[in-house]
């Protein structure tokens, strides 16, 4: 028995019923873009997916998500400053101006 209409149809449920909410909402054309632009955006969102350099400029750049925030880069690890290896002192610095 189908929960939506009471029938016991043996047909498989549509694919969108098996998607997560996030997947479903990402597939909605919120910006009313043509199908070609939507496909370009989906391709650009996949990792290691390259866009064709033969695309018109407006289609190439419309494939990028300009609304999302950039991910911060991890801070590089710096070596610990050791006072014994630092030979340049404040006296050496002030001596430069004599």
C-alpha cells in the first residue's frame, strides 16, 4: 500500500524520494538558470572536475558558486624560536644606528 495515495502499485518510487533533503534542495533551480548553466554548476561543484576552456566567459564564470564563503587555510606550523640560536640582540639592532 502506498502511503501517499493508498494504492499498492509495485512500481519503484521516483529517485527524488530517495534523496536526502540537501540533495533534493541542491537540485532545485533557485536562480531560474537555463539547464546548461545548471549542469555546469553541478560539474564545477564536483572535486577534480575541470570545466572546458572553450566555454563562453559568462558560462564559465557562472558555473562557480560565488555565494559560498571561502574555506580558511590551515595556519602553517612555525618552528619554535630558540633564544640560544638567535644571535641578533637588541644591542646589535641599536648599534646599527650609531
